[in-house]
C-alpha cells in the first residue's frame, strides 16, 4: 500500500475544526500534573507514531465486513508501525511464544458499537502465527484472566459516548476496575487513566489496534444510524493517548461536517488529556504525534 508520512502540526491537526472546539473536547482546562504519576508511556520517544490504514473494500454496501481485507490491513499497519519488511517478523517484535495474551475488545451492552469480530479474529490468527499457543490467547471484554496475561492487545471501537465524550483505547480498560465503575464516570471520566496503572494491567499493553471500520460520532445512548459511517479503517500504535487523540480528531471533524458547524462533544473527553497530564500514559500534543497514512485516501478527514 502507498504510504504518506506526516508529523501532525497544530495547523494540520486542527484544520476543519477550531482549536477551541477540540480543546474543549479534550477537557484541557483544570488538569494539573499529579505528583507521583507514572512515567510517560512513550517517554523514550520525542514523537509518538500512529498508523492509519484504510481500504475501500473493507466494508461492503450492506455494512458487511470483509475479513480477508481486514487481515491484510492489519498486517500492513503493524508492519509499517514496526519498521519491519515482513508481517510475521513485525508481529514477533511484540509477542513471544511464551506469552499469554489478552485481546481486550469492546462490547458495551449500553451503547452498542462493538469491536468487529473480524478484527479480533485477525489479531488472534497472527498471534498463533507468531507462535503463541491458542490456549494462551484470550479474546474477551469482561472476564479477562489478567494475572495470567503477560501481554495485552487493546482493541476498541470508536464511539462518541454519553458519559466520557468519546470511548476508544483509554476507556477500553474500565471493566478491569471491577466494582469501581462509578469512580470513572464522574468529572468527564478524567480518572480513566488509573485503569492502565492497575497492578495486573500496568506495562502489559504491547499494541493498541483500533477498529475504525464503522465509527459512531453522534450522541447516545440511543444510537442514530445517521451518525455511524463506514470509515473502513484501522489504527495501530503503542501510545494510547496519541491514538485516542487522533481518533478524537477524526470524530470531531466528522461531527462538524455533519452539522455544518462546530459540534463539540458533550461531555468533553477529559480522559484523554488527563491520561497525558495526570497519568503520563502518552501524549495528547498534536505536535508530538506522527500520523502515517496507508491505502485508501477518499474521505480520510485527517
């Protein structure tokens, strides 16, 4: 696939939506750095890379997902992200045969925009190719055996969310905080970054792979089919904050285009900025995000 690489400048990143709109969406005010927070997720890198791959054939006219095309897209994105020339070598950079891997997808029973099974199936197949035994690959939303897992793959969908503003990779670990969900839905869900620092979670995420095949950009909890579109994409990275910042940008641009004016998320997605400034899980600064775009460019928006 043809690739274009661009470091996302503030001018580029906010084209099509005012800086103030996205700043509000991120909840940038009132988030001082927290004493004793974890070291930045991508502290060793001055720039966080996010790979976006799209293919026009990934989703059919009836919204049917093409599993073969999705698997090819996944390989293309992971290969480009890793810098390897060979897909299997790329996967082996992140996973070993002695790993126990949890593939954490999204299946919210309330706002039903689940991770497509074709995405998780393609990930599991590649893990097996990399030598991880099928018995040590756990594809779950709730009930993940975290103590057993040596590695996690965070595989969310993209959706605007009534309680968190937007739900992507930072929010995807909320169910790991069993019995404490109410704690993470207050104040714009600014505390969601804590879930990445739980003892059985911290440091285990090898890849973030976002299902951007059919994102949802409208309000909820009742889903309006007019607010879901076939974007036909996947995003890959290791910095969950950078990945979510790109997804937030995509969702905000789509909202503005649909409305014909600025249409800020409500509530603001404070969890993304807080995951950076309070919990140091990665960067939400667009000048420190390099977006690599592969494949189909029609309607890419970012």
